[in-house]
């Protein structure tokens, strides 16, 4: 274990830095700088002033613009009771220690209806999040194509290929993404609002307490206004991170004793990405 | 073991190719191409026409030029009985199965004397090889500095730093380097003659039969004209590759049965680097 802890330190000393922050660039890098200083060493960075020229930066702040542009679009909306989809959660509230991997209740509806549910969370007993990861910006949301560049030129040159997928996520402050890993080079551009990230390098994998959880799916009943969690049949196991980095005050003591490698180890890298900024990760 | 063999295949299919050859470029790449297509994916390549403008390409073919330019230089010369320094060899000829890691007999002498021993191997009972890896081109051989560029600009831009060391090796056709790994990005420029390489990707490490060998050093006696191998005291073990890819006809059967992963696995990547070419590896 001591060797692994030394590895955590070395990854920070040699590559990512010990500040706990993510490096920031005031303007887009050249393709060579981007590849050499960030992509090759697998080092995240936040790039400011990279998308200021996108019409989306101003127009998408107005719900009326989006509703008009997407008046006839049908989009995927994901519902959860608490904003935590694709996370390890108790399979029933009486027994907080038996966890499952819970997916959202997914449904399709006209975009204007979906947006209304997202921006008015207090009028519902669920948290709504519009997403569909399979290149949805170029399918469900293709009516917005002219509001953004089709790709990010310095990244395209650095990586030697156009984006394989362009996804759009529309949510409110209640949506939260649990710790996960992506197999892709990601450029995460915030167009409106902001998103807060906690990042850990791959050398910290042991701090994630990855365990197999049985897959389940939320089912929302419009009649009762309640969610039930339905286990997948036949059972399927999903290896997932066990750690919630922000446990509730009453759960904190238990979380710290169950996940000491996370809570007693080095702090994750934190950054808040604001409208007009891109996070490379 | 089957998983590891699948890994060998995948490394070839996804990255290095199945031709058994090394990719060749007819002219130097841009820094971005070099970083993106070769350095980032850890893929070797041979670049032609990269050093044609170096005066060394013509002047170093003349021994008289080198002898004059380095008339007062003292250089390191490494002697072995067979051209195989830093290799696993039998510690005594009566017992071919007990191997040690043998270093050369090293001595310093005026460059003109050293060159004479290198270019006239048949007048001696040893193989001489001028080398000293600690940045020797910028120290022992600094009188030749103006014959080459001080660095390779497209590689400097791609890697974001000047060379940490520039080494020169001067040998004849009898010198042979055993399988080894380097922890560095290397650009190997051949100025005169040619060098034949066998390359294996890191995923093939299991095929190398790396074992610990006790360190020993050749000692050459001018009186007897004979080499003895002296074990280091106290004993020091060196982890080294056990495989000689070109066993003698009489040793071949035994080598193939002792190192089946090497001899029955995919062929190593072969390339011959000629004067004026650079191998990136």
C-alpha cells in the first residue's frame, strides 16, 4: 500500500502539480502545445475564451430562443428523485447498506416540455436532465448546429480527427454525476451556467473502491408521483465507484471509515468550468 | 497466457501494424505530425532526408578527416572478445549454461589510436567500440560539433525541450547490442555505414525472459592478448534479457526450446537505418 501512496504523490509531483487545481489557459493553445503539454501527458486543463464567438454563448441563455429553435424536436429526458443517475444508491430506503447501480427513468418528449421540467424543479418531485450520449447534439439537437462550431479546430488538429461524438447535456443545479472514468479524450464546453468537477488521476484508482453493483432502473409513476427502483432481470453487475465525495453530515462519519483511502488521501483536483470555458479531460 | 498473446496481436493491429516493418517518412515531419503520429502512440519510424545538410554526412566517411579533427581528443574505447558488451554471456567457456551480465573492458586513448583499432578488426583479437553514453558528443567529441546541427528542430518542438544527451557511437560490423529497453525518447541518426535494429513493443516484455544475472566485466591483458571475465565484488545482479535473437546454428535448437515465447511469437519489427536516416524509437 505504501508503494501505491507513493505513486499518488509522484503523479502529482511529476505531472499534475500539488496545487489541487487544474491548469488554466487564457486563450486556446496551438495544436502542438495542446498535444504536447496536455494530451500526451494526460493532463487536464481549462481553456478560457475558446468559444466566445459561438452564437450559442448568448442565445442559449434565453429559454425562449431554445424553445423556438427546438419547437418540433423530441429529446430524451432522464428523471431521478435526487439528481443522481448512474450512481450507487440504496436499493430501498429502509436498508441504506445494500446498494445498486441506478439508472434514470428515461422518456422522450418535445423539447419545450422537457426544458420546462428542467428549469422549474420546485414544481416537480423529480430532477430532470436532458441527455442522450450517443452524439445527440448532431441528432436530437441538430436544429442548434449553427449556434456552435462543428468542431474545435486546435483539438481536431492535435488529435488528428474530427469529434467522434458531440453530446449536449441540459440540467439544473440539482444534477450530479458520480465518479466515473471515460475512455475518450473529452472537451467539455460550458455554454450556460457552470459545472463543478472533481478529478482524480488514473493512479488514484484504488481510492475509488470500485465494487460490483446490481443494475437497477428508476421507474417514475405519474399517478403516484413516486419512484421505484427495479432490478434488471436477469441480474447484471456494474463495476462502479462506491465513494460519494459529498456525504450528508449524518453519513460522513461512516463514509470516512469505509473509504479511508479516498477521504484521507490527497485532495481531488477541483475546477469550476464557466460559460465560455472548455475543460479538456 | 492466452490474454497476453492477444495483447501482442492487438498492439500490432491497433498501432504498430502487422507488416513487421517500421513506418518510413521520406522527409522530416512537422512537429505536430511527429508528436501526434509517432511520439504520442509510442510508434517508431524511420525518417529519410533529415540530416542530408549536415557536413558530417560527407566528411565523417573519411578517416583522415576524423583523425585530424580529433587529433588531440581522448575518448573511451570499449573492448570485448566478440562485440557483445552489456549482454548475458557464459561466465566461462566450459559451462555455457551459467551466464553473467558482461560489461566491456573500458579504456581511454587518443581518438586516432581508437579509430585505428576499430577500423582494423582483423589485426586484433578483440572488437573495439568507441562509446561513452554520458552526452559524449558534446564532451569527448566536441571538436565535431560544427559537423551536425546542435539539435533536431522538429523533434525539439514536438518534445518541448532540447536534447538531454547527445551520444556518438563508433563501431564496426562486429559490434552488436543486446535487447534492452531505454527510458528515453531516442532519435538515432546514422552518419556513416548502417545499423540493423530489431524492435519489440513494451507489450512483448514477457518474450524477453528477463532474468537476474551477476554483473561481471571483461579484463583484457595486452601481455597474453586474452580476455578474462571478472565478477563484480560484492555481487550485483542486473535484470537482463536472456534471448539472443541470432543464435549460432548449433545453439538454435536449445534457444528455441528455452525461449519459445520469443521464437514462436510474432516477428520483431526490423529496420535498417542508413547514413542520412534517423530512427525515432
